C-alpha cells in the first residue's frame, strides 16, 4: 500500500520489500527494514489507527467490522 515495487521484481521467500521505491530486505536486515517501515504508517494504512494503538483495540475493531 505504501510501497512501490517495480513490475517484474521477484521478492525471494522470506524477504520483504518496503519503501518508495521498494527496496528488498533479507531476514538479517531487521534494523534497516524497520527504518523504512516506521515511516510507512502500517497501522494507519491497514487499520485506520495511529501508531501505538494497542493490539487489543485493533482486534476489537476488526472483530466488530467482521461481525457486521
């Protein structure tokens, strides 16, 4: 959602692509990946909540949405 992967790019199993443009991160590059991911606002993009929202609240909202 907040990352752009070039057409035809192959992401190896266990790796992650993140950023604009997306960079490929091997499993051993956690700190470098986090530096990119932190700016992408995953909780806001996916769940519509600010970073730091407790998982219990996110799951309550998700459960309510699925219930409807």
